[in-house]
């Protein structure tokens, strides 16, 4: 009898489909074109947030933590068992996947059409389209389950990767400091808490736990990760728009898309929701924590 790991590695859900290959190629082309665009149009870098006091960050500073984090996750630990998504009901799986993709496309469109930006309407739209409605869809349709493998490596390896990523993305001296001194502590705490819930937890549930898992089962691992990361990047158009559509797309694909790719690889490798939520909360909340502690 072949080992469970070998069976999983040969599972159809782990192999790229013809559609998956096309999707992966399209995502790579979009990412390469976006990187070329921002390097040419914004050679000095750009703010990765619309928050007042957000510093201009060089592109190598944006990309380095994600690249190192992905490389570490790929090899740590060596010969880690595969944890593939398994389709239990094809029709329910297909219905859930298309519904989640439709919501992923709808959110930036709704944000742009109604000019929600980063206001209360943006938060409400996110709660509805990316958390409440998807939770009902997934709860009713299901259609796919994860073949999880027990082991302490899913925690210690993920913790090491997130720790090193944090050092590179937040602590290292090449990261410029944000100036949040104009905000009172109560505002910072309330804003950070709301962001941790809607972005740190809500976005990771939607884009990784629900959407990426199903895309992996439908398209193959790397196509699933790439498409979920692209959808995650485009979601930020509503809150990062500057009025230049093509440049805005390129910016979010490079900045938010690279982070999405990093946590997407973490989710595929470790299937540890806590680890990716912690990484997301750190990405959004580190400047706030530094300001409050100082």
C-alpha cells in the first residue's frame, strides 16, 4: 500500500489542470507587467497605505520579506507531508467556488462605483461581501475538505517563518517609520481593532481558507495560490485608489499581491489559519503598536 503522503501527492487536486496552467500564466504575466510598470513609473517606491504619515517604501523593501518568507516556507521543514483539499461533492464545490469568485470580483467593483474608499461604507461592504455572505455559502454548500496532518511542525515552522518575515518587513532598519503622532490613542486602538477583525481575520478566512482552498482543488496548487493572491490584491483598489487606474492596479498587485502570495504559500504549506492571521495583523498593526508603546 502506498503511504498517505504519496497518495495525496498524486491526488488530482494537487496537479495543475489545463485551465489552471492558463490561469497561472496569466497571473505571472500580470505580475511581471505590474512590476515593470511600478519600477518605471515610481522608481522611488510608493506608500503602501493611504493612512496619513504612511512613508514611501522602495520596491525592494516591499518584495524582500515576501520572497524570503516564501523561500523559507518552501523548505521548512524539509519533506513536509502534503495537506491537499479533497473535493467531496463536485457540484457543491463548483457552486461554492464560482460564488466566492463572484464576490471577490464584486467587492472592488462595489467599492469603486460607490466611492467607498476607506470609510464606514467600505467596512460594511467588506463585512457583507467578504465575511457574512461567504460564510453562509461555505456553510451551506461545503463540497471540499482539507486532508490535515497532525504535527508540531505546523506550528513551530510557521512561527519561524512569520518571525523572520516580521523582522524583515517591520523591524529591519531599512523599513521607514510611520508617523501616527497626529492620532489620539483611542482612535488608534479602535481603528486597529476593527482592522484586525475585518482584515486580519476576515480577509484571511475569505481569500485563503475559503477561496484559495477551493481554487487549489479546481486549478492546482500554484494556480490556486496565484489567482487568490491576485483577487486579494485587486480588493485593495477601493482603499488605495489614486485616480490612475492602470498604475493603481500595478501598485496593489506588487505590494498587496506579494503579501497575498506569501500568506497563500503559508496557508498551503501549514494549513494554519492562526499563523496567517497573525502575519496579517502584524502587517496592518505594527505601526500602531509601535506608536502606542512609544
